[in-house]
C-alpha cells in the first residue's frame, strides 16, 4: 500500500468547507481538492503515476449518488464483484451509485489524469426530484439492498460542451461569501439537468454532438496544459494535432465551450490560484510558473479573472 486517501464526506455544519490532500511519493503525484456542504461534496482530482499503477477503492454503506466526469487522460476501471470493466476517457461521464462495491483504477505511466466527482446526498436529490420526477425516480429507488450498483447510463457517455462549461465555471469559482453554496447548488442542478435530459426522448437544450476527430482537440487541450508557460501559436498547435486553424478553433470551442486561448487563460489562472493558496512562492515566481514574464501583466490578468489582486487573493485565504 502506498498511501490511504481520505474519503469525501458531507459537511456537519451549515457552511461551506474546503480541504486539500496532496500526495507526492515514488509512485504518484496527486491533488484532491474538496469543497463540501451538508448536501453535496465536489472533489477535483489530479493524478499522475510514475509507472503503470493500480489503485483500489471500495464504497461501504455510502448512501450517496455520484456524478463523475473525466476531464483529462484515460484510466481503466474494473469493479468487483460485478466484474464490470470500462475505460474513463476525457470528456466522458456518468451518474452512479455504489454500495459494497470495490474496484481498481489502472493508470498509465506518466499520463496526467483528472476527474471531477460530485457526491450528492439522497436527501438533496429528494429535494430537487419534485422538479422533474421522471428524471430522478429510478435514481432515488437505487438505495435498497437489491441495488448495490446503479448507473444512469449502462456505459459512460460523452458530456456535451454545456456541461464542460458548467464544470469549468464551478471549479474556477472563488469560494467566498454566503452566495458560494447557492452558486454551487445552481451549477450542480444545471449539470444534472443537462446530463439526465439525454434519457428523455425529446430534449432541446443539450446538444450532445461532438465535433469530428474530437480526440485531436482533446490532444490540443493537453498540449496547452503541458506547455502553458510557452504555448504554441494557433498555427503551430493545428499542425501538431494534424488539422488546420479553422477546424481547430471551431472544434475546440464546440467541445470545451471556450476558445483555445480562453481555455489557456483559465488554466493559467487556476494554477496561479493553487500556487497562491498552497505555496509560499512570491508573486513574481508564480507569474513565471504560469507563463507571464512580467509580474504586472500577471497581476492584471489575475484581477480580470478573480476581481482581486494576487496579494488580496492570498490574504483572503
């Protein structure tokens, strides 16, 4: 065993709680960032294994429903005792419940993997089920002993760009003030409605068409993240993934709900927020780490994103 990882939980208070768990050893590097209330828990998971790695997990008596979405990389999942096997791929998700079900995740050597897990209490789902009973009836009945495992869809499915945009907004929101819980609640409801409407015969507002060659645009996103300090131009990036600039711009926006450089900006700012909260690095050092040569340019960009300066952001933490 290389390390035990804390299990996500619900808050015991009426407020919003935040926690982070870092892992850095000879097997893997990982960050688990959790935001939780009494009704839901949002966990942003970043994982990178040094070698091919198998990780075991087990859900025991967890009376909750999980929305899981892979945002980067690939990992093979094997559950027991059902012997169910599938691959988590970037851009795919499912809504599911596990009770007394264990399983393994196989991670590939040095391939970054990122997943968002939104754990929803049954009381919370019961409260919102009245809005659209047909969407939630089957989900709410999966808690009896005959249903140890439940999936909204038999296989993981690609989520639409609108869900990707909502996830991005939720993960990049600055958790301050009394409105934070309300904002997160609204985003979770938006994601659930967009995802579950695919089970209805007629749905209007969730366009689930993915661009052709979407793997190329996923690769473009990964290149931007890997080279965020010195990113390629649009022309260079399009050549790297084997397409042209027009296809790159249109396909990337359709898949991720933002432009190429809009995504790069948000990624840099998220990294900057993490450095400000988790390290003692200077503002100049952080500016260089996220790709800004001049501290003043970084500060301007940061203020545009978070409406406060980097110093004020760090002080508020």
